[in-house]
C-alpha cells in the first residue's frame, strides 16, 4: 500500500467519513515531508535543545534565547560588570530553506525565503536585526549554476535591502552534486525583550483570528507538497505556479505594523503564513493551544475573483500574518493595519471545538486541529551506513596546488556576493561580512558601537559539502566545530544554534543513511560544545535527474562577548609573531586530507581527519586570547587549509614570512582539520602559556612590509629553503575569481 493510500485510510478512520476536497488538500500539504517531517522527526531527538538560556525551543516559528548578562567595557578598558536589566533581553533564531523554489525561479524563490524567515521572527514579537544566507550550487564553471547564483543573490539582496534588514554573513559552496538542485538556506536573528514575547500557541476561546497583510491570491499553491518531491526535469516550467512572489515593500510595512501591535500589547499569539498558507498557519496556531477555530473563508481579503475554498486555504501568497486578538483590541489592530496600508480581515475566532472552515454557508473543513497538525504517521525507513573513501592521493606540484586551492570558487573571496547586500542598514554591524564571523550590536549604550561598549552578538553560518561527502557523520561534527571556531577567533562564547538539514530522497537507503549520519554528527559535536540546538528546518527530496545532493547540515550559530570590537583577520604591520594553534595533525604520523579542497581540485580521495578531543577547552582559550590587547589579528583555519588562511591574511602593505612546521608540504598547507586558528600577537609567550595542556602551539613566522607571502621549509642540514613566494597582487588575482568571471 502506498503512503497516500495508508494516509487516506487513517484520515477516513479518524473522520468517520470521506474527507472533503479542501480537507484532503489540507492533509496532503500538512502531512507532507516539508511540514510534518515524517522521515526526519524520528532522528531529531538526537539534538540537545535545552539550557538555562533557552526560553522557547524547537516547535515554534523561531527559537527564543536569553542573552547572558555581560559586563560592558568602559572608556579606559576596564570591566563595568553586569549591565542593569540584561536578564530580560532575548534574541530569536530561525532558519529556512527555499531550495526547490530557487531552482524554478531563483529570484523570487530566494527572495520569498528571506521574507518567510523574517515573518517567523515577527511572530515571536521580535524585530529582525540580521540575516545570513548559505548557498550551494553546481560547478561554478557551468553556465546554469552561474545563472542560479546570480538570480538567488539578486533576490536575497533585493528583498533584504528593501526591508532594511542587513545580511551580515553566510557561505557559498559549489559542488557537482548540486547541479540539478541548489540549496538556499536563510537564517534570521531578531531582538526583543521579555515583555514583548508572543508565541504560536492560541490562548483563549472567544479571541478573534485576524489576518493582516497582503491580499490572498493564487500564487504558491501547493508549495508544501511541491517541496516534498524530487525535482523533475521540467520543473523550471511546470512547477513555476508553486513559487510565491514576494513584495518586500509590503513586508517592510508589516514589520513596522507588527512592532506597533507588539508595543501596545495587542497580540495574544501569532503565526506567519508560509507553507500551506492560511490553512497551515491557522490550524497550527489553535492546535498548539489544544483548541479549535471557526473561520469564514469569504472574509479573507482576496486580490483575485472567484477563488475556491481550497485556493483560499492553501495559497502561499506572501507578506501575511495570522494574529489571535482579544475582541476589545480588534478595532485597534484594524486601525494600525490601515495606517500602514495593509489589508486586515477578521476571519473567525478561537473555539473549544474542531477546526472548522466555511465558505458561502457550506462547511468545507471540520477536523480536529491536533490530528490535522500532528496526526501524520512517521516513516520508518531503511538506511545504509556510509563508508569511508579509499586513499588515492594526487601527485601535485606545490605551486600548482596553491594556485588551484586559493583560486577555487569555494575558497576564493565572496565579496561579489556580499557587496550586493546592505550590511550596514540598522547601524548595528560592527564586524561585516568577509570575516570569520559577523558581529552585530544587540545592546547599545550612550557611546554607541564605536565606543566598544555593551554586548556584541557574533554570527557564523554554513556547511561544508566536501566534508560531508567524505564522511557524513564526522563531516557534520566538523561543521559544528568550524562554526564555533569562527565565533571563538572573534572572541565570543557560543550561545545557541539552529540548523537546516538538507538531504536527498530519504526513500533511498544510502541517501537516508547519509542524512542520519549528519544528524548524529551535528548533534554530537553541538553537545560536546555545550551549544543547544534550539530549532531548525529540514529539507528532504533534494533530488533530481542528476542525482541527490550531498547531505548538507547548514548550521547558524551565535555567540556573545562584552563589547563589539574584535581582531580582524588581515595581518597588521606591528612587530609581532604569527602562531598556529590547535593543529593536532602536526603531532600525528600522517595527515588525512579527506574532504579537502586540494582533493576536490585534483580528484583525489582520502579518509576524513580525526577531530580533536575536548574541543570546548581550546575554543574557550582561543576566545580569551582573541580578546587580549596583545592580539593583533586572528583567523580560523579550515576550508582550503593553512594555505587559504595565510593568503587571506596578506594585504598589499603587509606580507607574511612563514616557516612551515612540516616537510609534508601538501598536507601541512592543505589539510582541513577544524578547530585551528592563526594568531598574530605581540606576546607569543602569553599565547603559549594560555594553550599549555589545551592545544599545541607552533610559531609560524612574522609579518613583513613587502606584501608577499613567503613560505619556507627546513632542510636536512638545518637551513631553510623557500618553497613558495606570492605577492599580494598574485593572491588577489586568484581570490577574485567570482568577480572576474561574473562581471
């Protein structure tokens, strides 16, 4: 029996009758993989989601986390201690995938992904303050991949810039297995205080359900079920009606109207209209409160004539919110909506009964809301354990390897992407895109962010398809460690994370085995780092005629610190030392290169490197060292290995003279063990002492004034020989491949 047939039998048994057409469509969408997580939910219990800082965990539109009380820094650099009132400052974290829509229509697909995650933020009572985007495409040299890249970036930048929310970070990766199915994962951070918090849990029978925002049209019909199927060869034309069309100017009005309603305490609960449209949002809202609703679909403000009940329920028209409002506050909500030129409909009320929808006096839906939302059976799917690749290392010339890796679109500068985003709007961004992690101000003081006072929030987001192809479980563990290292080298302590778990068709045992492995690996490392995973998103059926995508566990992690300043990643000209910290591989008999960009460029294979033990200790030490006055620059070592880190630290005015601490040049420069950092410091002894018993420290060299990266290696006689010389201009030419090829 097929899944659809068994679902139908279950629904008929529950209802005691055949479902109406509108009910059948609601069940199809809300019980789809996209909404119900039928194949992934059995695995998600692996994540630890609780902690003292967690206010609202998984299951709502966005997670809510309390910021720790962190002392500010006075003008003389001394610690002020705890800031009064810190305990009621919260942030929201959410992440969304818009993968299939972005393949069919890259501009609108990506733009509406931004709109959706921002509305998830609004529904918790928060104001959106930062976005990240993690993007994955097929080979950069392919014309279609570039078409998708350009459309997606344009869609994200257009929507984010128009609504005034800065895009401050993210990642861009290219891999052959995304050719037929790109990924667009967008995360949003919001800011609120304890008294502004609302949730998606309906509160009380008799309260009204009010729809605010754009009028409902026929766009996006069946989007949830579309996202739960493999992409067909003709998807770009046949599935275009399932892609929503965004209106960022309406979203900006909705953001500001929501702010006023929250300020005035008019909202009892809220849910944004995303997957499955009004039917999904309103039924989930009341189901979470173990309540029901009576909704008159004719009251929904519509922009197209003669819409059917099914179309009104399931259309995924954008820029709409469903609010639960006390009867005495309805008129005020209507006034605010009109002030911001937004549509407003009182569509029904919360009840103690079933979820009931009527149209022209006829009942078209009458079901138990909790059964509709949570009644779908989970899938018990077979899976195969992933196997490690055999070792097949290429024989490469060092200079050729350096040029290929540093000039790869995966490791090259992403400036072409992030310069299209307005990352300064909102005047919170202290460390902008292009660094290991962005830092935004979440609590201003009278001196503003230039004074370096208050609390900063660091944000890192991304995954590593090369790593998770080589070893899904350890690759996912490495993704968590690398994001945490990005935060640590900017002097911040990890607070919480959300994930977007992307996989192929789970009905294929090998694909599901890889997906299960990334879930387990990500959960294990986040637990090791004491970072609760407070929410997320699952996107399966990312499969096409060209095959499944790599298992891709995008992680968005945040950390906090006192002050907004952090050492940059570019080397400075002061007299100082360059130290490599945390490179356990130097103490081993051999390096593992699995998952490295070196092997991707030269078609080699190898096992994934063993990750360091007790990583939390080294990250805490790394954060402490990063905040020291003697630290001039910090940069993590991961994608592309030490070669890319050093290349990114060189500037036109400051070069680096480096003595490589191994005679295995290829491995020493290109292995990608995460949890490492390069520190430029005026007090190397203090760094060595700080890491004593925690992680190895190796002195690499020092800065020079010639803007050249010079790498030497010791010979058997104790002399040094130069193995690589690259000027800043040479390196810039390699690293600007995106700008060179796309402009």
